[in-house]
């Protein structure tokens, strides 16, 4: 398909009008691809603050936050992911990674 950022921005705005979390997530992905991590961080934080309903969206942000070493954001990912998909084991995984990054509760991190 192609088209670049110029083509994506109007579509991201339309998506944001329908679902704020999805819009911020899409904007964050756009900035991540451009290696503009400061803006990507902001957009992903806004996505999480917008009460996303999609566990896939939440946990994709979690993957990003693991690479960025963001334990506080990983705890938010775990909480939101467990609410969106209670039976999904990824919430525990991200909680455990956050605890390891924070160097806290190694026994609990291992149980997660």
C-alpha cells in the first residue's frame, strides 16, 4: 500500500475521533517507526490513559515498554491488560518484568 506519514495522519485523526486509545496507539506506532521515541512514549501513555479495550493494543504497548525499560508503564499495562482480558497470562508476565526492572520483590516477579 505505502504512502508514508502524510497519508497516515488523516487516517489516524479519523481513528482517534472514533476511539481515542486506538488513535493514540496509531500515532505512537507512526512515531516509533520514525524512531521519534519521545513522542511515541507520549502517544502510548495517552493510549493507556484512554482506557483501551483491546488486549492486543495494550500488550503491544507492553512489548514496546519492555524494550524501553519502563517499569511503571509496564505495571499500567499489566493492570489494564488483566481488566481487558482476565484470563490472559501476559498481564502477569508484564508485572513480573516490571518488578525485575525495578529490582523489587524477586520472589513475586518469579511467580508472575
